[in-house]
């Protein structure tokens, strides 16, 4: 097991990260021109992952709790909360704006797209048939969800699978069926049902009415939905074909809570989860998952971004039950100028920037041993 090197036989997907940088700077210095929104990409190489800056800050308002999606080579950032306005009022703080950037352009820059009629924050997004499905989150009026068509540049309403309140935490995955046709699956955290969307008729259909109550970030790969169980530092798994949960959490991760010194491990302590977003669980390749979370350290300055990656395999345990295990586990710590992660998602493109145009963030890659030695 490697603590700092993350290598695999196949190339994993890059991971997009949206983080917030304070106007005062990480060290408390007054830097009024500092970008408020920073966008970086973690790309795996043959040796180990690197972190690189590919494009600059969003124009317009300082915003948090945005929603991000990738269509082809274009990245979209929608909605969120107007931070400046929220300091003085609780009214009109939600945003409906939409921005995009072509990440393969020679000089990528943000473009303002048609905004939605309805403002919302902390929504879930999924991409199906090159359309962006924005669902749930916090909103005051309007439909439960909307669908944005980048080709037609228009928004259409999307009805809810259930009658819901104004705030709805949604998990969504685009999953191919046996014919290879992609389908949109969603789970609403306050209900037991797992739904899929009949896009031809515009209806939601119950796939499993006993899916259960699960929270935390989730990911899908190789026919299995995974949930990060925050309070227990467990990864739970659901077999989509057989409509059943694996009885035990994914094995092999329980011994990794304390690598390095006695205070630091490769999993986020639960007390760090006081502000959303929490720990992200991402599918970065076939049977490959990663956990990614940020930890702000005022004394040392900046955000420590933890990146724990592992592979999944199936085995039969002593009770003759099907179980899942983790192997090829590795951990990486990045130090970046910022204090809060906003969005993390895997990218379908093998390379996110035009070749020869990459620029690197002013950051420092350090191993877990070095991180522990410095006392962070």
C-alpha cells in the first residue's frame, strides 16, 4: 500500500475542484484583487497525481454553494448564494445566473449563458443527452428541477418524483442500461424510493421502493452505487441489478483512519463536517473511487486538500456473503490557497486543457509523511 503515490494500470478520470479564496488571503493579508472562486484540476500521471490551474475566477458576484456540470469540453457553473448580499440581508440572496467555459479553448474565458427564471443553491446536477438536469437544493419558488439545453440555450421545468419541501437533498447518477442507453436515476434523501426518469414521457418511475435512507456523497461505477457514510467513515454499496445492499461496508478501509501521526488520517474526522460541502466520493475510473475533502489550517495558511483513492473488488466472506473490498489504496495531500471546497466532480475528458496551455497553481504537493512531520 502506498501512502503518497497514486498509480494504476489504467488512466483515471481527472477531478475538477472549485474552491473559495478569501479576499483577505490565506494569511490574513489584505488582497482585494484576489480571485474569490478558484478552479483547479487533479490529473493522474504514470507516477502520481498533480494539481493544476486551468482557468480563472468566475465574473460577477462572490458566490458559494454553486452547482457544476460538464457537457463535452464545456464546464457550467449555476446559481449559488450571493455572499456579499447575504452579509446584510436574507432576501434575494439566491442566484439564477449560469456561466460556461470551453476548457479546450486556446485562451479559456467565462461566458454568461441565459439565466434560469428561478434562483437556487446547493442543487444537484446530472448530464443526460447533453442536457443539464438541475434538481432540488434550496429555492423559494419555481419547479423542483429544471433542464438546460446548451444547444437551444433554454430552460425547461422538471417535475419532482415526490411532493417535496423547499429544500431537498438529491443524489443523481446517469447509468447505462443493458443496451447501453443512459438513464437518469435519483434518490431523495428524505424518502426510501430510488427513481429513474422516463425522458420520452417526462415521468419518474420507481425502481426500488425499499432503497432506504442514506446521506453523504455518492458515486456510481460498475453497476454499484456507493455512499460515503459520514458519521462512521464507511463506504456502503448497493447492487443496482439485484436491488440489494451489501450487508457489510467496503472492507479494507477501516485500518486507514490513522496513517501518519496520531491526529491525522486519510479520512476526514467527522467534526470537520460542520459546513457543507463535506467529503466528496467520486468515481474516477472502472472500479476506482476517491475521497476528497478540504481542511483549512489558519496557522499554516491555505487549504489542505486530501485525496484518497482506492480500487474495489468483490469476494466471498467467512459467512459466505458477497462482500466488497478496497485495495491499491493511496493518499495525497495538496496545499492550495483557499479555505473552502465548493464542488468536486470527475471529468469525462482524458485531458481537460489544451495541450501545451496548462498553468499550475501556486501550491505545494506534499506526501502524507511530510504533512505529518510539519504538523500541518
